[in-house]
C-alpha cells in the first residue's frame, strides 16, 4: 500500500497528520538528512575560516543555499546512495562533495567531513533540530496555553467553590486560584527547562580530535570546536566526551517535559471531574455527536484525548531519558535507533497541548451549581468557627464542632446558627460567627 495518511502505521503520521504537519521540518527523515547537510556545510565553511583553504564569499553563499533550499529530491538522492554505502552519514558526505563539484570546488572535496566521525554530525544535527523544534513549536504552544490558563484563572478570582480533599467537602476555595495553581506549577517547570543547555558533541572518533591534531598539531582544535558548535550552530559543546554526546542534558530536558506533561495530566483530570460535577458545561456544535447511542451526551473528549497523549509522551520520554545516557565504553549503536524517535513523544505532547486548549475553549462556567454545592455544605465553616473560638480561649471548640458535624444530621445555615446561639459567648462574637458562610470563607484570595 502506498504511504498516505490512511495507510500510515503511526497515528501521528496518519489520523493526526494535519495537526502535526508543522513537525515534519524537524523530526522527519527528510529533516534529519537536511540538518546533517547543514552541519557538514557549516563545518566546511568553518575550516575555510580557519585558513586551512580558501573559498570566496559567493561560494559560501552558494554553499549555504544547498541546505537552505534542500529538496525532497536531494534527500531521495542521498537515500539512494545510502543503499550502496549502507551508511547514512557517508551518503550525506558524498552528496555534499558532489554539490561542491558544481560550485567549482573540486580541489576542496576532501575537506568535507575532514577528521570527523558520523557522531560529530549526528550529535550536532540532532540537538540542532531538537532546539529549533522546541523554540519554534513547543515554547509558543506551552506559553500560549499558560497565558490562557492565567486569563481563565484571573477571570474567576471572585468565584467561590467548595474544595474537596480526599474527595470530601473541605474548606471553600476560589475557582480562579485553583486554576492559578497549575499556572504556577507550569511556569516553574518551564523556567527550569530554559536553564538546560542544548548540548552537542564535536571532537572526532573518540572525542579527542585525534585526526585533527595529527594533521595540524599547531591548530587549537578545542577552541575551533567550541566556536563552531557554540557560535555557528548555537549549541553548547561538551568538552570531555566519548564518540557520542553524554545525553545527560537531553535526558534532563525530557524529564522536565515529562513533569510539565504530568502537571497538565493532573489539570485534565481535575477539569474532567469538575465537568462530571456539573461545575462546567461545554459548548456544543450543531452536528457533533457525543455518543452513538445516547443523544444527550456531551463528553469531555478533549481532556480525555489530552490525558491519553500525555501518557504516551511520558512513557517514551521516560525511556529516552533512561536509555540515552547509557552507552558501552566509548559508544554502542543503541542511541542511534532511539534518537530517531524523539519526535514521537514531542508529537504526542503537541497533540495534548492542542486538545487541552480546545477543551478549555469549550468550558462554560455553571456558577449556580458551585453556589448550590456550597449552600449544601455548611459543615465546612466548622473550621472557621472553632478557630475563632480558639482565639477567644473558648474551651474545647474543636470537640464541640466535631460533635455537631459528625452527628449524622445535615448541617445547614439554620443548624449552624442554632449551634452558635447556644454558645456561652458574647452577642458581639455570635454576630461575628454568623457572618461566616461557605460562600465567603475563602481565605485571602
């Protein structure tokens, strides 16, 4: 069967292809090849800037156009070469050399991939496309979601709500504040993520610039490598490496993304619960169907879809962060296969962010239900009353309220005020206690 969205094995490239097309320039096979070509060409230019050979400014411009205007046909040509070489990076090297011939640089061909091993290309190309995907796709998406949450939270800062701890009615809270809990959590983890460098390896077969040094012992190759990786590519070169990058920072990024996803998963479950409690209604479209059997249903599918995708993403991030930093001696090949899949949890994460945003846009606050639940749970002001009585040095106020609220009788405003009237306290204090309601006992928010 010819590959298309209906025949794709992965739902990311099938069912969800239209939602994730923006990821193809970063995580597809085409993208990996293009980024490898970019690194090879920029390295070739950097060698010329080191005065090892000379090329003109027009030639440099033409060289950069090779990866800037890279086509599917170019990538397919490299894949055809790979069938012969059985080595993907060597096929890229041959492609670049062939392109140089067309620019009148036949005498410079052997400077392509000079002194390098394939991991000098892979361990710069991979963090480069990962960095650009994070900056161009993920950060705008998560930032917009946080802004939407913050706006939602602030708009509900005057909405009292019955809290539930251990699933039981508890001291009332503010709906907006409960939303801002997630904002604070997300912003904290996003800040941590921003402090993790996009690390790269560049130093030859075993990380020591062996081939470079033996060819040009007077050149400061370490300085060259730092300049090339840090300045030209915008990454951060690790100084002491084996044949491959440590992946410790990449693993830290995966772990941080996993924590962000876990926070969002927590949010999705809370909102799902609020919808089931009728605190929120959902906007509906005329022709949408909630259930094939029950016409009345409007299911919270966006939050459910997000939860599923967040779980998938986290399972893969967990494997990536656990596996990648482990390699036998100076390297084994297990990282190569695994690295090709970094776009999969990224894709599930982006899907989840879109689902959460879509679900949030459908929410309609049912303020009457929140008011009703508060009115039906006057027992939650027991904490307030016993605490004020403690302030007044009233004997055993906790025990008195415990006896009242655990007696099996539903506690109403009438019940609570009758209890207050029976206390041996001043009229002024009784008046103060009677001003406390489930609707205003919400703290400082």
